[in-house]
C-alpha cells in the first residue's frame, strides 16, 4: 500500500531544483517511476513529498556531434534511445542494451536518468555507459558538477548525488577509431534484470591490431557496477587472442564480489563472469576490427 | 489532499479528483469504472494492466494517474466501435486466443500498440511486442496466430 504524499509537478529544471532543495530528505524525485513506484508499493520508500520531474521537457533530448559525441538528457526514455537513428547509427550497443531492458511498456515510460539514479547494481545502462567511458552532469541551485559514470554509484541504491542535486545529462564521447563495444546480460526471463551483465569496449591500433585500450564493465556482481581492471590490464597493449580472453575471464571472475540470491549463487555468478567476459570480449574484438 | 486530473479516456474527456498516490489503473477501474483493464501482479511484471497512453503501451499499475494528466488513454473498452469489434478482438475470438482471459485486455493493447508502430510485424516482432505480457495459461501460440492474422490483413477495420 502506497502511503499518502504531497505531490509537485515542476515544469522547469529551476522549479524542480528549488523544490528538491527545500524538501530534501523528506522527498523523493520521480521521473518514469518504473523502479520507484514498486519500492513505494512495497513500503520500502515512503516520502512525504514526491517531486515529479517527468514533465521537465528541457531534460528530454538526444544531441550528437561527430567530434564531441553524444549528449542524452536525463529524462529521455529508454524507448526513445532504443529507436533513435543517431544511436542506432553511431552507438548501436546502447540500442542493443535498451532493447533487452525490461519490457516495451517499461521502456516507453522509464527514463535513462531514473534508471541510473535508482543505482540498482543489476541495471543495464550503467555497465554499458562505463564501458563507453561516459560522463554525467548533475545540477543543483549551487551549480553543476561533472563526473565519470563509474564514480556515480557508491553502494547498493546509493549515488554520489548530494542534497538538492539532480542528474541532468549523460555524455558519451565520440569513440576513437577502431573502437567498438559489446554488451550482454545473462537472465532467465527475457524481460528480467541481469543475473550478470558484461560490457566490453576495445580500441585497436590502426595497423597492428594491438589492443590500445580496453574497458570491461560488469553489472550485478558487486554493490555497484564495476570495472574488472586486472582483467583489462591482462589485455591492454597485447594482440588479443582467444587464449588471452579466456585468461581475462578467469581474472575477472576473481575480481568480482557477487552475492547469492534466488537468481544465482555466488559461485555461479563468478562462472558467468568467466564465460561472458570471454564471449563479449570476442564480440567487441570482432566489431573493433571492422570499425 | 486530492488533486484535479483531466484526461481523455477512449475519446471521452474526464475531470476527476484523485489522491496523488492513485495509480492510473486505479483511476481507470475504481474512479471511472472501466474494469476491462486488469490489475494482475501490481508490480510491473505481468502486463495485464497495459493501456495505451499517448500512443504508447504502458503498464497502468506503474504510473501515477497524475502523470497521465492531459494525456489520451485508450483502454480495451475503446477498441470496439459500438457493437463492431476491433479486428484484433475478432481475430482473438476466431483463433481462440483466450483461456482464462485475464491477460486478454493487456495482450490486445500491446498488440494494438505494436501494429500502430509496425503494421506488418514478423513473427519474432510480434513475440517481442507482447514480451511484457504474461499469459499464465501459456496460450501464447494462439495469441501470436491472431495478431499475425490481423497483420496479414485478414481482418479489415470497418470505417
């Protein structure tokens, strides 16, 4: 049963920030509410004030620039991202990730910013954004801050947002040449969240095919989305072979700190990391060779 | 404290007063008496509460009614024209796409939204289109056959 609350529906970012600054801890922000309303119904979250920012249209946009990359407003829906020609053209991994996020109904109403701020370590967008080296902007009445997506999540359902601060934009840099990213998640029911999610981005040298840079981002295996930095180090600067990818998968499976729950045991999650890092790494490598 | 909510449901404008915590499914069922939309799991998993809001399929158990303010909602009651069933409804009947019928309203609305976006979906696209709707009798094949028949133009919409 949802507890009663007072409801505000600001139409501009300024109004939203003013209300959020005023009511702070007593309030919650709702965007699409596809995660929050479930928690409210379970009685896990019971705000006195609900600030509904879904109608703040200035935060709903996708803009791309061939040099600067992509900028996505925090209130852009999953479905808009999935269907965006700009994203299907230049950032296909984002569209692929969105297509497997929950159901069409949820993607039609839920927002990318809401998903990230909910900070569920099993969420799909964060690992992909971390692999893509994405940054984000937050705003409060005091001004703006920028940070890497990988620094945003601090713990289960906890973010770096401070009092009165809202996530406003996600930036994805234009990829260097010969770079490509792949993502997959393991789940039992197609519209479920990840039991384990793996995103890998690889940058190859222009002629030699040597791995210049690699980012391996994992979901649902730690309190926050995380990078497997030791596994990355095992591949960086080398010509990637299947054996090396296998080794990287093994290293990654020792870096994670998964829990056991009804979806999978800790051991099984480690096994999934081992297999999926290799598999997704292979896919990213094949794509990078063509990029 | 109740708030004013104006929205259009099945072409009919409504003005009602709801508590902010009222979900869209509650506004439709409990305030407007449109009980065709079903409340199943109540946590965004089953899709029985699917309605079309501003052209998009959404789960009405997971949207505050106030968030639909100013919007246009289509529910299963809005599919037929008078006594003339919608092509999807006819196809569901002909293909026996019901067992207990609890998922039907949601399935119809997801199928309607799918055909609105893509009038000629392939079988895989139909499966994807109803991916957010669970039929606990597992009668998916007959549902897919019914949607396929409409997509193939076997049921013309009477004007």
